[in-house]
C-alpha cells in the first residue's frame, strides 16, 4: 500500500518523535522489523487466478438448485387439516354457576 507524500511525511515525523521519546520502543520495533520483513505483494496474475470462472459458476448453480429444491418442497407440500377438538362448542355442557340462584 503506497501512501501519498503528505502521509509519508507525517508518518516520518511520528516515527522520529516516538524514537526520540522512547528509544527502547524504537529498538524493539527495529528488531521486529528485521525479524518479520514486509512480504511483497502477490503478482497480478496470481491474484486474478485465485477463483476460476468454472468454480464460481458451479457454486452459483448449486445455490440456485438448492433454493429450487427447498421452494418445491415447501410449496408442493399438502396442507395438514387443523386438529379437530372434541366437537363444536355448542355440544359441550354448560358451565355450572358457582352461586346458586335464589
């Protein structure tokens, strides 16, 4: 990732300020930079070849087929009739009154 000249200048000032304020931190950062150098970016050909168009097409078609299968199963299922209770409410005995009528 390349930075603009202003960004590079500001980062340089920050780095110099940190080096001046905390030399131990600067030594540690230098040691880490030597131990783990920056890795170069992959070539453009390697980045563009990471996904084959055939693989992408196969994945897309698989997802479409799966969705079609699920929709067919959901929309083609026969509805189950509602569970019937003991009968219509009129056939049940009337509730008894708690207090007897005078």
